């Protein structure tokens, strides 16, 4: 019963098989392998972006930091949600890669709102040399609270950025989970909505460690290549990254897995709701922020369930006190395990 | 006939199988997987270093840059051979990770010499605040010219460093190839010879993408962990790095492969020598720098051989003119392919 | 009627004279001048800190950034008030000098509070490698809103920092104005209150361009010297910095000027209050944040007054609408000019 | 008898007087003072560059580092002479400001040669992402060995840079000394010779601490302003920088002083030559690298002469052994002091 994260499950066997299949003969290193040529084509087609520059790296933090660095000068600030991954969980990697740039946090209970974003941008406006200058806007989809921006919401945010002439990055570590939740196309959720560059995640959705960085403006390609190499993120045996991404994108495996993960989450949500749990945010993809009595947490812990309790001490305190927790479902979670989890209520 | 590099061949099937075997159930992310516990134990035993701090990253440049950053302040300089990998082939990654530190190049035709190193250190001595201060010494083993420092040579270099109170890094992208060439123990080639931190390569010797960074002084552990995360080199699904390294180190596979690569190189060297090729450096591991007539290069190219010609134009010029080239043998190279290569002379 | 800032007035003639006096014969460069020896002694005596390491730089941003960099690793975050100078007015200099570190903003309407600081530190606590680690706490005295932390308030803040084992920096660009407002000693407002390093401003209080950085822990001295040189802030003709600081500290000139500036501010405050102005913050040193009717602003502008209007359009709008502004008095402001300003009400 | 450097003498009284004269009334801060407007005009006229972007900073290292950062990406390398100031005497400031860029040293006994520069650029050519990419070429005029590139030599160097499409920076810490040695115009020694940006020194030639950075391509202006502020090199009370530069440029004071410094050097050179000293480099401006017997050094030291002995121990060794030293003459050096120096031979 592992609900702690979607970064701890297995690689989909079909993806693993692609790595095994790729393990024959010599292949050009550093992204010049033939599988990468196929992957580039796959992604350009999927995103209806025949000119897009497409690159692979192995971690989500690398994807975010390198993408943002291409759009942010060291004297600028990146605008992001207060609880975004780039702020909370990347140990200053975005600042490092962008040469000491700042992150400006948009206050947000759940999703970043256009008004809050506009206020933050306004605060930096005016051109004084003393202030951090405005750089990229980074939007997270699925958010760290398990929410999904609708296409309208996305477009409203990018409109604020465009109004200020700022580029837009999408942190899509859970891109697939959002896409299937919205039932839209990759193009609709990215460039058609005003996104300039996307971190297109694979790792959390069934790959071993691969993320694509997709620039809809290919003029950023050369700079990205230098930054990737200088960041030590250019793989010599690149074919094993390519193979993962190739397997991920073939025959809709990536959306199948995301649909399964979201369905697992929906089943768990329904069960929690039926058992009186409260929800801090309405689950929209594969993550749940819920609270329920300490006594249930205690039973779950005793039963071997693994997940993050956000506050409070599970072991000690009133049995009926509600404690909040985060529950994440990956594609490999089974109905049996979910039901087993729910049986502790 | 791929002799361009040892970064383009296949992963050893046993290592690939370990990745497949690891692909079951949930595993703790970010280096807390159980396989990593085994790998740590394996490496500590191999290096006779029960306290060593052991980490995995996916690229050699990451291993070098992160290791050096832990031993170099931004206002210092790293001493390295003129044609070292960190100077020539890492696109300023060491400077980036060390916060803008400098690389001071030790003039060297082949191996760095103690005298040349001492002269460079002396030039920086004296404590003036105006000059870059002295930081780590980085030694490459196998060198970029295919040479192997003897243990005496290594100790003479580290003695110069220790005399100046400087830490020593070993770039061991081809650690195994050097080890079997010297027929010594890992401890003898590292901490017993005065090395403080080693980049212990796996990628060039049959892994998909994994390098260990081994600190013999575990007090650097915490800093490394922050630097690795900030560099975006901490893998969530870390077990697939662990599995590679675990397979690599099991039952002596790593030295078996290195021995095979070196033997391949020796066979090719002997054949080249018999055919009148000249050697820029005496091959000691799995890399050859040789020159032979343009006409032979032309035949090899026509025959599909892949390798780097270092200077001159293969297509045009006197047939008998010698052109230098680099030839690298990995463990998977076969006698047949070597003989096929030699048949063009 | 220049009330825009205290960075635009003249240098006190006695300080200018010290620069002229210093202009004779050869002097050792780079801080080894004899005047600097005197300054070091003066500052150590003033601060009752015989071991303190004392350095001069020419700008407040340099003082802050270099001081903080000595106490903050690149993977850490500096805790500071939401509207501090280091956040709002230094164009990412602190991030630059600290190698890409982060600033964590403590929400504050006026002064940073211990509770808000503790909450921010708690949020970062726990040691996860994913998050920015906790670095220095930076307190501004006088704050950017013209407030002065009492000694009790200062000690309460540093107690929170010390509880978390974090070093404390004091941004004292207006150190003298705060000191005379509190009527305390330099030691009481710094190391006796738990401050580890202080940016001791001279520029805003009658010097041409000089700030001292004072480390109460002299073990930071060597690192600061490298950082200052690497930042290009080590002056060859250092005696002209020393002479300024020497003149500033001689015969209490520095506190005389601060007292005069604060008195100027008090006179202006009283006049504004008598005329019905509202105060956004209670003025405690030499800065006023007040609001009064647009019609008055219009008369002041027409009369040649220079100051920052914080929001709204002076030219257009209801005459009676209040607009907020910032008014700063330096030591050279005269009663006549203040009264002239007030005569527009 | 202070011959150690031209950074230790007095400020020219006329320049000091300009600072005193500027000390009246309020002035706009941060470079918006009226004196700066005049300085900008003066420099544009002097350099026959009506569009040039002109900025002032207080140290030569700031001028060099900020100028170079505007022309060098973090993944690039700056080409400079082996013994240039930016390599030897700036404690990694250029690397710091350029975000971790590299310096590639052009081997040179005295002046950088076009062939050596071309060879270094060629070594980096080819576009491989693995290598540091080619950035700016930095030429020092007067060189650190007291040599002056002729206009032909300058043009030959910049031609090599332009051939490779690289920008050219001139480190003119001793710009005036070179200019009067060549008897040419500022334009001839800069943009007409292919220079894109120049560090125009004042500090070593009679100012207290001021250098101009002059961009002949004004499109770099905005970036420089952000970099200067972020580097903490933007002065609030900027008028005192402006006043220095204004005085320096008025009525040819700057060239008068340089002519005097060079004449002092010529007198000392002639005297040394007459006394049998040997010259490591032929003095062409205001610096001498000469060797003469230890016994003379001993007499000079006893007589109070101050200068750098480059190697060897003055106190101990054969009296007749030659020791090399550096002797620098500033504008304020007198014939009497020179003759007094020579009287020790």
C-alpha cells in the first residue's frame, strides 16, 4: 500500500522492454541516436509542432531548471506558485541554473490565479534597475495540490504573462495526468494555450527517469544544448533515455497509464468520501489531500500503508482528531490495494 | 567497426538484467532504495573504506563537477592536466558547479608530472588576495591519451598536492581499465595513493549511465547531497542507478569487462604496430592514439570503420601522408572486428 | 526641497576635508593604508569588539551581499522581511554573491516579527535535501518603512535565529539613525543583541560612498577578503574609503548627523500631523510614510518638492483624495526647507 | 621612492578639487547626476563615438568583469594573454561575473600575437557542445609587461577575432599611457582598431577610483546596467565618480599625466640602461621590468625604495647576481626621486 508518491513504483514493463530492445549494437552518443530521431518525430506530431526543439533529460528538476534558464536572465525573477515544486522541492536548482535569478512566489491556496499573478508582475514593473526584472512565468500542471488548471484557466494565466511580454513555462511533471483529466490535446494544453516551453514528464508516470523539454520556439535550441551539457545532463548513452520515451509514447501507453492512475485516484477518493474524509483540495488527477481521524491513520500505519502525513503526530493525540495527509496513486496501483487501504476506515 | 569511443556500445546483458530484476514493487526514492544499501557496502568493501561516503550519479561530468565542487571554493583554481576531460570536454561544468572557480592547466604531453604540477602550484602560492587561490588537484586515470599513471606516479603527484595542503580528485571515468592495467587494488589506486575523492566510472565500461562518487572523508557527505540535489542529479527512481552499479560490481564483472577492453586494445595495438603505424602515446589501457597513411584511413572509412581522425583531411591529400587518429576499444569489441579493421592495412 | 532619499545630499565638509587631507604621499594600496589601521581601531572601540574583522566597501549593496555570502551556502535561503532592501532594491545581488541562494520573505506589514520568522524557519526545517536549507537571517535597522526595532525586538528576532542555529546579519544602511533613535551603544544594537555581522552604513549619512562590514567572529575574515576581491570591491586607492570612514567616526560626527537627520524628520512629522496627514507607519528615524490630499501634492510638486509618491497619479484625480508618499530627511536638510515644504499644506 | 605601482600615489589636485566642487546641493543618484551627462558627452567626443554607451565604476576589475560579462555566455571562454590582469590579479572576478565562464590563456612572452590567438581560437572551433564555446577576446593595452601594442598589432589581433566572429574587449587600465606612447587618438586605439568595449582607466593615472566602461555598440547598455547593479557597483552618490572623470578629461589633464608618467619611466629606463641593467621587456609606457645586481637591490632597499622584486631573495645570495624587478612610475613621480633611485647604482 504505497501511496507516498508516484516516483517509487515500477517502470512499465513495455518501457523496460524498449530499453532491453535498444541494447544492441553501437549507437551514436549524446542524443544523436536513431531512437531519438523517432522520439523527436513522435513528440512533434503529438504536439502538432513540427518545428519544436525536443530534448531529453533524466530528472524533472533538470527539465524545469534548464528550461527556465533559457528564458530567465540572472537579474530577473521567475514567477511561480507559492507551493510550486521549483520553489519547494528543488533545493535552489532553478536559481543555480539561471545564474542566481530569483523566484517570486504568487500567493495561492491551490491554483495560481491571474489576478495574483498580475499583481506580482505589476509590483516588479516600471523598469527600475534596482529591482529584480521580470522573467518567465512558470505554471504547474497538475499542481502540487493535485489540481488541474482548465484550458480557460491556463489561457487566462498566459494572457497575463503575454500582456507583460513574459515567456511561459509549464512544469508538466504530471503532464499526462492533467491531459487525460482535461481530455484535451497536448497542443491545446501547451502552445495553443500560450505556453512557450514545457517540461514533459515521464518519470512519475511509468518511466525509469526521463523527461522531455519541448521548446515551441526552436531558436532556444542551441542555448539549451550548451546549458544541458554544462549542467552535466547530456547522456553519452542517450539511447536508453530515448528508448524510455519512445516506449512511453507508443500506442498511447502514456495516456493509458495516466488514465489508470487518475482512475485509481478517483476510486480512492470516492471511498474516502464515503468514509467521511475531508478534502483540502478537490482531487482532479492522481493526488489527494485529505484529512481523517488519527485512529484511522494509526490503523493504516499498522497495516503497512505508506504515505505522507502533513501535520501532527499520528502516534499521539485524540483518536478522533483529523490529520491531513497526501495520497498519490500511480498507474500500477491496483483496486485491491485501494480497497485494502479503505478497509482500515 | 566502431572505435570512436567506449560510450557507444551496449550495456552488458547482466547489468541490463539487473535493471529488469529491480523492476518490481515499490522502492524508496532518492537513493534510499535497498539496492543502494548493497552497493554502498560493495564499494566500501572493494575500496577497503568502511566509512566512505558513496553516491551515484548518471554522467561522468556530473561526478567530476560535483566532486570537485565539494573541494573547491569559487575563488580557487583546480589544477588539472592541459588536455583533461574537465578542461576539454565538459563545457565549463566544473566552473559552473564550483561557482565560477578557475581551471589551471598543467602543461603535459601525456601524463601530468609532479614538477609541472609543483610549478603551477608555486605560481599561485603566497597568499595574495588578488590571485585565484589554490584548490583541488584533479588527476585523470586513465588519461585522455590512454596512459596510466603507475602507483608511484600517482603518489608522486598527490605528494605535491599534500605538500601544498591541497585535496586530490581522481577522474576515474576509465577507473577499471587503469586498475586492471596496474593490477592493483582499488584502495591502492585511490586513498592509499593520497586520493580524497574519486569519480568511479561505470558508463564507459558496460553500464547504461552510472558513476559513483566516493569520498574517503565522509565529512563531505552532507554537502555533496545538497550539491547533487541542487544540480538536479538526484534521481527519484534511484533503484535503476543502483541496479546498474550493483550488477557492475558483482562477481568481478567490472574488471572482467575492463580486462577484455584492454585486451582488445592490445590486440589492435599489436596489429597496428605490425603494420607500421606510429603511436603518439604508448597505449596502456583501452585507447590508442596512432598515425598511419591516409590511404589506409580512406580504406577504413570506405569499409565502415568509425573513429576520430585528429587532424587533416582523410579525403584529400597525399596517400602516404600519416594522419593521427584515436581508437577506443570497449569490452564488447570482438576479435573479428579488430581483425577486420586491421585487414584494411 | 529634496526629500526623495538620503542618498542625494552632500558629503559632510569635514569628511570631504579628510579625503583632501589624505591626498598626500604614497599609501599602501588595497586596505593596507595607515588610515585603515586607525579606522579598524576606531570601529573595534566603538563596538567594544577588539577582535572584530572590519572591512570597507563603497556601496550598501556590496556590504549586504558580501556579508550574507559569508554566511549562506548556495543551497540555502536567507530569511528577510518581505520589503527589505536586499529583496526589493538590489537586483538579485544577494543571490548573485551567495552563488544562487534563495531569499525567503517574512510577511511583515512593518517590522519582521519573531513569530513570522519562526514560522518561515519551521517551514524549512526537517533536513530534507529537496528543500532550500536554512541560511542567515537578515534584519534591517532602520527598516525600509522607517521603523526601528527596539533592543528587545532585535533580541527576540535573533533568539529565534539562534534557536535554529542560524547566523544573523544586520543591514545597517541607516545604522546611525537607528542608534540615536534607540539611544543605545553600537554593541547593544549588534553583538550584544545576537548579531553576527553588520553592514554599517556611511553613505546615506553624510559620506560619499563607504560602508563598513564588521564581523564579530573574525574567523570569517579570510573568506570575506577573497569574496570582496572576487566581487571587484577591493579598492586599490583604499585610503579614500578609509578617510571617509575615519572622518565619519571622529568626534561623533556620525551620530551628530544622524541626530540632525532624525530631528529634521521629527519636525517634518510634527508639521504633517498638525496638517492632518496620516501615517502609514509611525516615523522613528529619518523616514516618513505619510498620506495627504492630492491637492497638496500638486502644490508641492509645483513648488519644486522632490519625493516619491507611492501610488496614484498626482496630476489627475479628486483633489481631496489622499495619496501616500515617502519623505526622507538627511542631516543637511534645514528647518527652512522643512517649513517651506509644510507651507504648501 | 615608491615604484611599486601606479595605484598608490595621490589623486591629482585638480581632480580632488572637482570632487570638492561637486559637493553642493542635491544631485540625482545612481548615475543620473548632471556631471555624468557632461562626462558622457566628453567621452563620446573624445572617442568620436556619438552613440557610445558610457558608464562609470570604481575599480578596474569591475570594469573588466562587467564589460566581459556582457560579451560572454557562461558556457564560453574568454581569450586573453597568459599573464593578463584578468587571469592573474582578479581572483576569478571575470569568471564570477560571466557566470562561470572560462579563461583561455594565450601563450605569450610579452604581447599576445595573432598567430597564438588564432591557434587558441582554432582549438575551440568546430561547434562541439562538449567544449567551452568561444567568447570574447580581451587585449590589454598597456600590457602587464609594460609593452604597448602598435595600432597595426591591435588591428591584427582584432582581425583574428572578427574572422571568428568574436567580440573584442580592451583592458585599458593604463589606456592613457598607451595612447600617448602611440600618439594616436582614442578612436584609433579602440573602435577604429576593431575594439567593441573598452575599460578606460582613471584610477592608475591620477584619479581616486573611477573607470569608464565604453560600449561602442549601445545595444549592450541595458544589460550592463542590470549587471552593474547586480554586481553592487552602481553608486548612489554617483556624482563623486562623475566629478573625478570630469576632472580627468578636462583640458587634457589625463594625457598630460600619462605623458609625465611615461617620461618619468623613460628617464628611469635611461638611467638603468646606463648603469648596466638588463631589460626583460623593452619599456614602452610607464612600467619597467629590469634586472640588476643583488647588491644594488640591497642598497635600494636600505635607502627606502619600494618596488616588487620578481624572484630571488634580496637579502641573501651572491652580490653580483641579477634579480629581476618591476618598477612603475606614476605621473607624480619626480625627477629628484628618480635620480635618487639611480644614485644607488
